[in-house]
C-alpha cells in the first residue's frame, strides 16, 4: 500500500517539527518545509495534503491546488472545518484526506 504524502509548511521550525513528527505517527510520508514554498516546490513533492502552520502570508492558501489544513497552537478565527488547534483535530482533518 502506498503511503500518503503530507507537506508541513511554516516558518516556526519547532512547530513544523512537532506537526511533522505527529504526521509521521500517522504512517504518512512527511516533507517538512521551513519557509513558504513556491508552487513548483510543492509540485515536486506532490503531497496529498498540506498542513499550513500559521502564520502564513495572506492569501497563500488561495493559490493552492492541493487540499490543506490550517494548524495553529492558538485559537483560529477561521470557521473552516479544516482548521486545527489540537492534535486530535489535526488527526480528524487528516483522515478526511488520507
């Protein structure tokens, strides 16, 4: 069975590492990215889902073709069902895509 690919994106190294580690426990291939990638860089990894560790530049997610989950360790004002502030919420969001 082919493992699902998750790309974890963010500028805070500790947060990206923590989320990446959690995603590895979900039996996925994980690609941590410690900055904001270009669309070409995202395409190289061909992730099934992106986890965007906030803060990210305004409207970055608007240009994405892949499904994404917004991650923050603080409450998110986004009412999207694909926003997570706990690993339980992140797990539920990941299971929607994987």
